[in-house]
C-alpha cells in the first residue's frame, strides 16, 4: 500500500476516489498472493511432515513462484495502457491503474521474498512445531466427543 501511494507521489497524481479503488484492488491481489503461498506451505507440511524448515520454505516458494508472478504480471501489463491514460476515459482511470501497477510491482517482490523469509524464521523459532487447528466449528459424534469437520495446520503458539 505504501508503494502504491509512493507511485502517486512520483507521478504527480492526486489522491482521489479512483486511487482509493486502486488501493483496495492492490490490497486484495497482494493478500491473495500471500495466501496462495502460505496455504501451500500448510499443504506441504501436512503431506510431508518430515521436511525440514529449509526444504519446506524453498519447495513452497519454488512451486508457487510461477503462479504469483503470472497473476501479478498479467494485472500489471493489463493496467499499463490505463496507467498511461490511453483510450476512452483513460485520464479518469489512470490514478487507479498507477496505484495498482506501482504497488503490485513491489508487492509481488515482497510476497516472493519477504513471506518465505518470515515463514522460515517462524518455523525455526517454533522448532517447526505445528498444531492442528479447527477452521470450522466441531460437530458432536454420537458419543458426545467433538468431531472435527475441517482442520488446518498452523504454527503452534
């Protein structure tokens, strides 16, 4: 979000409704990319519990590098003509596109480098101890004990 605002400053674009819409779009895409990466880490941990923290982070980052780069770059490339103000109504949509292009460029790099580093640090800090946490409320079995509908691995607290 800070890089989207910096893009507005660098291009001399005013902060308006369109640029705020760009910030919302930017936040959604960057968060989605981070979720894709962290979700894959959880999947790897569940499928291969004997992986070391180093292997887990490297394998997850390598496997999700291409989808993250492709979704980010297609959005960036699609917004470039709008960011330059070309076409019908381009001047009106340019602030939104400039925020998305500038923010997504740095957001993609942050997702690809900072998230794996943070995950590696967290796994090393916790000694790779992971616990199973419910993502949906537990339902009761006939014996009265809770039965877990859907479980997800998250770092233990």
